[in-house]
C-alpha cells in the first residue's frame, strides 16, 4: 500500500466515523437542536413544510407533555418537510415519523392536512403510554401511512377494553365472559348464538328491541321478574301444542283486566277455564257464556248470590236442581208448572208456591194443606 492510498483510506474511515449516528436517540424539548419536539397540552397544528416548531424546522419525532386532557396533533404537508433545523431543502424519498404519548390516561389523536386542508380518514389514535410510527413520501399529498388496523387474526389472552365501535363482518367466537358498557347493534340477518352460556343484563340495564323483528325463546321456563306491558293494539297469545298453552298465576298474585272482554278463539268445544280462587267482577260488569259454554263447579263449590239484590235469570232450557232447594222466608216460588222427580216439597211458614205442581209422590204442601 503506498502513502497516498493509506491517506485516502484514513480519510474515508474518518468521514465514516463522523457520519455514524445512534439511531433514534434524541433529546426532548422545544429548543434548538432537539430531536423529539414536545407538543402543547391540547390542540397542535404544525405545517412541517415551514419553520413551524418554535420558528425552526420540525423534527420527525413528536412527544406529549404532562397532559390534562385528550390532545390532538395535526401534521400539515408532510411531503414538503424540510431537512435539518434551519434548512430550506425539501425531503425526498420515504421517511419516518414517531409519535409518543407519555401520559397514563389521556390519548393523542394524530391527523393530517395537505396545504391546510384536512385529509379525510387519515387519522390514528395513540393511546395512553404508547407510541406509533408512520411514514410519508415525496408526492404523497400530505398523507401519513399509519400502521394497519386490519388483522388477519387476533388472539387476546388478557382483558380487552373497547372504547369505540367494533364492526364484525364474519363469525366471532367468544369463549369467555363478555362485558359491554355501551350499545350492541346487530344489523341485517346477524344474531348472537349462545351454546350453553347465558345472556345477563347488569344492574339497571335494559333489553330493547325495535323494528318488526320477533323475539323467540327456547322450550325452557321464561321468568319475568318485573312488570310486563303489552303495547296498545297488541295481544298475548298462548299457542301450545294442541291448544295446551296456559297462564298460571302462582301464590297470592291477582289477575286484573281493563274494560275489554275475555274470549276464547279456540275451536268448539272451547277449553275449560279453572279458577283456584275467588273471581270478582267489577261493578256493572257481567259474565257472558257464548254458545254451548257453561260454568262447572267441582267438589264442594257453591254458587252464592246471598249478598246481592240482583235477579237470577236462566235461559229457556231445563234448570235442574239436584240438591235440596230452600226458598227464604217471605219469598215465593212462582212457576206455571213444577215437575218433581222426587217425592215431596217441604213448605215454610208462608205461601211459597203459586201455579200448578205435578209430582210422582205425595206429601205436597199447599196453603190449605200445611
């Protein structure tokens, strides 16, 4: 090696050493020469194609101070960003920006402009205690290329918090508990399928369904622990197999209805209605049995109008009194014809029978024969 060659090599090594830098090791602040510029608490808008950072060219790194609120950072005209602190030469090629949020609570929203006009959709949120990198290129119209938010697959091993909208176009399988603090909206024909799990609505939460969709349960018991209101013009239909559906009111609960009517739409004969406790009809209301319907009282049940001044009127058919029949004192039994299938009538203390009486037996008591 001759002397000139050695000198040339030494000069090359010296130049290489002076040009060598430790990548991404920056000073922080707003003064001359800092490598990562500290933004303001709140709103920030920097046109990096000018001396916008404290009257100097902006670096490619931005960091939050001690925030008191969610903050914003707008990078305007990144494709015109100057080289150096005081240079006037625009960058060329592709270069990287770093955005660092040091706060433990508040988020930093980074967005872009091109010549003062906002670029729609070119936004990225830097959560608390995190950082991102983005890229800009010559001729990119101020666009920043943020990290992709499209993931081919996502596995979350710990707790996950969703603070904004989650749009799911395919099938999602959730094998653990899922807590929703906001609204869950399902569009189109999408739905929720639970295999052995339960859907629990927490304290003071509501289950609201709108539109014309239907609500269907399985074949297990459905427990309604609060008041149930059926909207005006809507009905509650029991469609059991073979007409076997029913309503059971347990305990001391009451069945109270308004001024409408109760009717059966079942084919004839209509199913029986069983009351296990007293049935009270409000003043002015009545009980009408249509068609071949009837009232059947089993066991030792009684038909008692003792506290009423109303009249008891039957139809034109036969009235059969199968037990002993008592007409109260001072009351009469008026009949054109009274046919007795038993032996006798026992009279009271006054005239109780008017009209003709036929009997197959004897011991018929009349006014003259008491």
